[in-house]
C-alpha cells in the first residue's frame, strides 16, 4: 500500500488533474465526462480503442446491440459511461475484447447487408 504522505508530487498532480477537469468539462472531483474512443474500419471487422486510465479490467462493462456499443467503467477517480454508434451493423456475438495498460480494444465482425426478399 502506498503512503500518500511521502509523495512530494501529490499536490502537483491534484492541481493538474483539477485544471484538466475544468478544460474537459468534468466536475471538480475528477470524474470524466467523455471517454476517448477511436473507431477503425478494418475491412471485415470494426475495431474500437478506448482510453480508460485508472480502471481495473473487472470494472469494465460492455454491451452491444449490433449498432451501438456501450462502455461503462469505474476507477478510483473516474467513471466512464459512453455510447458509441457503430459505422456499420456488427455481429455482437463475434465480439473480442482485451484490456492492457488502461487501453480497451473491442473487435466485431461486420454483418452482411439485409437479405433481399423475392416477391412471388
């Protein structure tokens, strides 16, 4: 366990976090209002990359309905709750997710376009 009294930079980091929170529209407690999420179209798949610093893997909750990915997570000093509209429909059951060093990556396979229906 870390002893907070021995950290000479603690006050500096608190002040930097406070200023960053003001610039990004978060509140004074440091809770984030937006999550940085990039979406990449990789041909057959869609890949999302989200920065979630200070979050443990067990605190991440992902949900997808094929059109929207919801990312919810909480750390000691931040909470994240974002909905990302995907650029194309995906197979939510094909999802693969990894989390390493505060970076979440989620990959989905694209689904085929709707089938044409012949009228007889």
